[in-house]
């Protein structure tokens, strides 16, 4: 049969397209995700993914909600024995370190306004290897901090019950390391926060805003009460453990400042991310630091530093001692639980958005990035993360959680400072709605301060961090390296 009459069905099938060869490990670790890819993803998200509903007030409230209350309501009792009356200086040191990094975050948020926070910033500047390390540190930072704060909520629940002569049974009041079986209030609080996040960012943002107003009022009330019993003699000697004690306390308290990081995870749900994120980040860190210092000074002024103990709901105890009114202590304890719930809610929100970005890049299973067409939120990822964090909060004691969170936070913040320097050098033409002042001094100081605070953490914390990073390397080798979208071109 002539060639021109050959049936189409008998024509040879075209050769299948060959999948691109996987790059060598060293090359893949250095591959960066183009900023243009982030922009395309944001456009796709606007069409069928996350909803842009958050304004500057919502973003500031997310930042404050994820921060304000954590270090004061939960960890103050563990930091005062380290720093003595100089604990307020530890808050200053941690606040300065946080502000330096917050300025770098503000520039990156205005340049790369997407979900993913410092993980996304590192991917755009330093490559997949550093981005994975940063993302794995953020998992430690967010998930463990939620657990740490939820553990502290159990202390305030117990204080509220004591007003009526009751207390939580030991078996459900603490983890095995503290003589119990599990911390039931902590686990319940995390699960409740996960359920609040499912309907949508706007709905949960309004819940958080109300809780933020409540907690600010709570801390202002505490300062007013504590100053009625203020004694300057409680500040002598100022730093009984010296500078080392202040640095150690600052390292532990640093996890109290991760709120602006949580705000930066909302880049794809902000109405005007380039304008509003930098404003929210800088405003929140200033408000938070001022309130922390006021409360720390008032607390030490009202009570000798030797009387502060780990595992105690410190502020409610001080209020009860000063007023002598059980109903005041009950009201304060109940309100403190609501304030802590705000931290759990917003930090858990940030964790789910980190996983959303990592799943979109193929580095973690896609179920964590699946968007529900009805709620426009990562429902499956929220429930999975909420369940895992609830288990952590139920079985791990507070002190270990706080230190582990600090080291993950400091590592991620250090990388953001480096990202600002890289982007300034390699993409000077990029639109920036906020610029770090005194560049490059501020990002260099931010990096150095984070490293300094990391060094002061204990050997056990570093050992736990090494184990965590070892697990991260295994996860990347077995899953992330094989499924990386950027590696596939």
C-alpha cells in the first residue's frame, strides 16, 4: 500500500517523553526556587486556593497572639531562677535579638510575600538544602512551641480549680516525667485550636483578635495589681548568676518572640501582603517587648526572685497573694487560659502553612498541602498536625519543650538574616516595600545575636537538636529528594 494511504492507526507511536534526570545531590541542594515561581503559585492560590481576607490589624493580631503571653504566662517561672531580678534584662536581650531579625523578616515579607515564612525565603535565596534545614527547624519551632504553651495552660486550669478546693488528678495533670500519665488539658487545648482553624483564616483570625484584646487587658491588670506591692529591695542583687545567667534566661525566653514569624506565614491570605506584613511585624515586636518588660519588672518587684519556681502558674499566684481574693485569682486563671489559647491557635496556624508550602514543593507528603474546596483551608494538614502536637503536649514536660523551641527558632532566624544579604547582593532590582535600616549592619548583628544565644543553650538541648536534624536528613533523603518539584525542573 502506498505510504500516503497508510492508516493513521498503524503509524508508529511517538516515543514517550523522558523524565528529566535527577540532579546530583550537591547540585540539587543548591537549586533555588525562582521568585517568579512564588508569584505564579500566589496567583494560582488566589484563583482556587487560600483566600485573601486578612488586613494589617489581623496580621498584627496574629503576630501578637502567637507571642504575647507565652514567655510571661508560661515560662517566666523557669527564667527567673536563671537570671534573678535581671530577668527583665533577659527579655530586653531576647527582644533586641528578635527585633534585629524582625527587621530582616519585614524586608523578606515585602519582597517574597508568600506562605512558608523563612523556609520560602531560604528556598528563594540559599537553595533547597538550606531551605529544607530551615523548614525542618520551623517544624521544631512551631509544633514544639504549641506543645510548650499548651502544657502551661494546664497549670492555670489547676490554679482555677484550687479556688474551689479542687485540683486535677495527678494522672491527667502532667506527663510521665512529672509523675503523671498525660497532660490532658494541654492535649485538649491543641485539638480545640485545630478545630477552630478548619473553617477558615478569617473566622479564626476574628477569634484570635478577641483573645488578643483579652490577654492585653489581663497583663495590664496584672501590672496594676503588682505595682501596689512593689519593693525596690527585690532587685538586690540584680544579677546573682551574672551575665551567664541573663544570657541563659534570654535563650530560653527567645521562643516567646516567634509571633512575627507566624504572621509572615500568612503571606497568601493577606489582602496586601507587601504593604501590611512589614508593618505588622515591626509593630507587634515593639508592643510585645514593652509589655514583657513591664510585666517582668512588676512581677519581680512584687515577689522576691527566690520564690519563683518552675512548674508554677506564676502570675496568678502573685495576684492571689496580693489581693487575697479567691474570685480574683479564679478570674485571672480562667482569662490566662484564654490568652494561652490565642498563642496555641496562631502558632498552630503558622505550622500548617509551613507544611502547606513544603508540600507544594514536594518535600513533604502532598496531603499536608491539600486545600479543601469548601473551606479553602488545608483541613487534612490541620487535623494531622493538631493530632501530632496534641500527643507531644500530653507527654513531654515544659522545660525541655521551651529549650528545643528556642534552638529551632534561633536557627531559622539566623538564616533569614543571611537571606536578606543574599537577595540584596543578587537581586538589587527587586521591588521592596520595606528595607532593613543600616544595611548590612542590622542583618549581620541579627545573625550574630542568634548564634550567641544558641551557644548558651545546654548540651542536652544541642544533643536533642542534633537528633532532630538527623531525622530531618533521613526524611529528606527518603522522600524530599525524590519528590522535589524544583529538582524536576
